[in-house]
């Protein structure tokens, strides 16, 4: 599917999404409003659940309202021989305390993990900066997320898929979600895989049984329904 890139920052209200899916809020209190002055909070513990955790980052309510597209992945050429490749792009809103190239590299790593939608390399996700793409992964401030996801109510907290754009709420990217507890690294993997799953045509699923791993398309930040957290489509 080839879909032209859009400027998500126009906010002109004339572009309702074809469809969009809201993600559940959980009960986390709203972060302090710190427009224009993002601050980083150092976590006293950098390791949780056996893995190194990124620092939690406070995110302003609003950014510039305009996206910058990350450069193409340096590894794009290597994937040209894969059985099937899917082109995608990464956008990061200006004014957020996240570097576009760093975020893009994280998304690229997640999507090309053997446990992600490529399922062990059968499909490779090629990040490009220009030309047609199947979907975009866009890191947006709470304010821009609300605009892009409307008419769905994301309340400055949720992420969604809007058209071919997987909108990642920067607040959650920086702070995580209640159900993932201190495991911010796994939450980030979950939200990318879940929202890209929508962009690839997957709908929501239910927990198949108490104590089982939650399918990635369960709205895991709303309720695990008795399942365990799981960020991957094919956890192995
Ligand atoms: Zn969803």
C-alpha cells in the first residue's frame, strides 16, 4: 500500500482519520505541564526485570505541532534481498525531548526483531525518508496525539492508529504505562508492535486464559485480563 505522507501538524480539522483506535488510559496521573521545558528524571534503578531500562523522561504537553521525518536506515540496502520488504517512515514532532534518529533506530530494532511482525526475517521493515510507505510511526506530544486521533478521545495519554499513521504518545513513551510497571523498555516494544499491528490490519484480541502471555493485540495498557504482559507478536 502506498500512501503519501501528510503533515500532521497542520491541525486544520479537515482531515478526519479513516478510522482510528484509541488505547486505554490506565490510571496514571497526568504529568506536570512543562511546555517548552522538558526535564529528564533520573530513575534510581536502571535495571528492571533483567534488562537495562531507559531513563524515564518528562514530556511537555505540546511540541511544535510539526513532524520531522527521520533519515533512512543505514541498513536499508542490506534488506533488499529479503523475501518481502515493507517500507515505512518514522516521524518525530519538534519540541519533544527525544532525538528523531534515536527514536527511529529504536523502532527499526523493534520491528526487525525476530519476535516482531517480520516473524524471524520473513518480512523486513525498511525505514525510508522519502517515497511511498505502508505506514508511518509518529512520536507526538499529548496535544498533537489528541488532534491526530480525533474524533477518538485520547485524553493526552493514549496512543492510536490514525489512517496509516501509528501515533505513539510521547508521554507514555517517556513514562511507560501502569500495567508494565517499571519495565519501560518492554512497554516501548509493546506500543510500537501494537500500533503497527493496527497499521498492518490487525484488530484487538482477548486474553486466551489466565496466566497466559497476552497477545500483542490485547489492549494491555487497559487491562491484562488475567494474562501476563507480552510486547511481541511472535514471542517464541
Ligand atoms: Zn489497539
